[in-house]
């Protein structure tokens, strides 16, 4: 989308489910665990991120998680917010089990389990009962500086599908390939990243004098500010009544209604709070010099994108025009040379632009368990390098821009000379 006569910024969002399917990935070590002590053990994993193709499966990598459990044979909790860690048990087996104690299976009845990450002791934003997981006024900046891009300690909230009706030898777990209670995590937040690249670097042409002239551009991001997105919010996940698949019961995610184009749509989002991002993103001293977009022989993009805002956990939220925005300060330096001789600077432009992160009919929300990446394509002159066509997806292999020989048709400075005739004068006597 063209922003001005000086710079083109095209924002494209790629939405990828962080954990979209129901098939779990278990490492070889996890699958080989034995129920040798009679103690309750867990097999934690995250869902695959693509539909059953096995290409992006991920084992749980946290150091611990929390667990609640209820047994049919007794009242109250069977486990009340126990800290589950990976530890050595009998015969040097490694298992995920309670940190400070061993919890043994009851002699009769079954047990239901709800696990979550990270374990909460006294922060107060999480409530769990047998049919509800509720986050209240959680702030994605509460564990960090408040600046997207400064990520130390930012929390990835995850909740596991409820494991229903398990006993010492859970047949449904063994049939699904588990040897302990399956703990299959889902992401409760959204994730958003913003990347940028320069679409082309130079243009060489033969002048009327027969000499070869080259124009080269350098684009630098001098400032960036991420504003308007809610940093805090609340959400309630309620237990689905059915179906129970391999002993696991899913959670219904909260939704909000919005028209997407002419289509009424329910988006999986939280109820947002009042606090908003309004801080500068970290930009290196001297600015971030953008790389040139590169492609392989097949035309696929292979590099050039740099992080303006690295992937950041966000409150899932509906997007509104003029609310969630990226503000950029950019300088464009132009150089010209003749016949490979020394370059001469032709001037520096300083541009401030605001990019709306809602893309109508394409990105209407940052949803629960989704990863949104914005690709910003910066063209250093009015011509977009596409011959003035202004259509197509720059990430596709058939997009015709050559970074070192762009088609600048429509981007040249040309003249349309005309002449006004003399205006006859009437002289009175």
C-alpha cells in the first residue's frame, strides 16, 4: 500500500496457528517413561503447528508447570496447584512429577487433571476450577520493561487440555502412545512481530550521452514506536462438554463478534483493559540500516527482513483503524555515480510515517493461539520497482521486482511542456 510519493510500505500479515491441531509430539525420552513407582507422572508437549504433517512439532521446554487434579473417590483436591518438574525417579528414569513429593494413584476411581504454565502462586491473575480457566487483568508487560523488543521475563501463558478419567494404567493414554498423563499445552496469548526490508537498492541506465549512470539508495529506520495495542486484558476459557479424544477434553476459547468485510465473524480474543503500548521500540544508535530483499533463482524470498519488533506476546484483541499502529522515522539517502566513478550524494529525505496494523478484510484481530507477522516493504523512491503496477504480493516468487534492476516505470520525473499565449491588452484612450 503506497504511503506517499516518496516511500511505499506494504504490510502483509502471515497468520500461523501457534498450536492448531490435536496431535501431540513426544520426544523419545518422554515416550519411554515407565510407571515403575506408582506415582503420578506427566508427559508434557505442545500441539503441532501444522495440520498433522509432523513438520513443526514442539516438546514442552519449560522448567516446570502447575497442576490441579480431582479424584472421583474423594472430595476436594487430589492435587492443588502442585509444582511439576522433570526429575529422576526409581531406576534412574526421568519423569515429570511433583517437585516436593510423590503423589500415588488412588486405589479406586479415576482422576481428572488440569495443568497450566507458568505456575502461579500469589500473583492473582489466574483462577482454575474443574470447568473454568480464567485470566483476570493480566498484563503482557508485567514481567518486563514495557517496551516491545525488551523480552526478558515476558510470559507465554499456556493451558493444557483437560485429561479426563485417568487411573494407574490409563488405557486411553496407552492407545494414544502415552505412558503417563498427557499434558498437551495450548497458547492463551497471541504473538505479533514486525519486519522490514528495502525492496531495491540501485538502478543503472544509459544516458543520452552514452554513459552509464547508477542511482543508489540507502534506507535507515531512525525511530520506531508501537502504540495503541492493549497491554492488559481478561479471558475465560470454559470446558467443552464433548468430545473426549484420547482422554483429553478441549477448552472453548472466548470470542467477540465483528464484521470482516461483509462477513459476520467471531474472533477468538480477550476482553481488553485500559492500558496501552506507547513506548519507543529499541533502534540501534545511528539507526537500523535496512537490508535489501533477496530472492533465490525460483523467486522465493530468502533474506533481507530485519526485526523492527521481534515476536512479542500480545493480549488477543480486535483491531481498529487508527488504534493499533506502528510509527516510523525513516531517512533515505540517494547517491549517483557515472561509469563506475565515485558516488556523489544527491541529498537525504527524512520521512515520518504511521502504519495501521489493521489490514481491512485480512487482519482484523490478533487471535488466541495465532502468530501475526507484518512484512514492511520500503521502496526508496516513488517507483515501487514493479513498473507502476502496484499489484501482487511481494513475498510471492512471481513478484517482478529485481533488487538491482527494478522497473521504475511510472517513477521517473518527466515534464509535459505547454505554453500560455500572450493575453491581448485593451488600451483605452
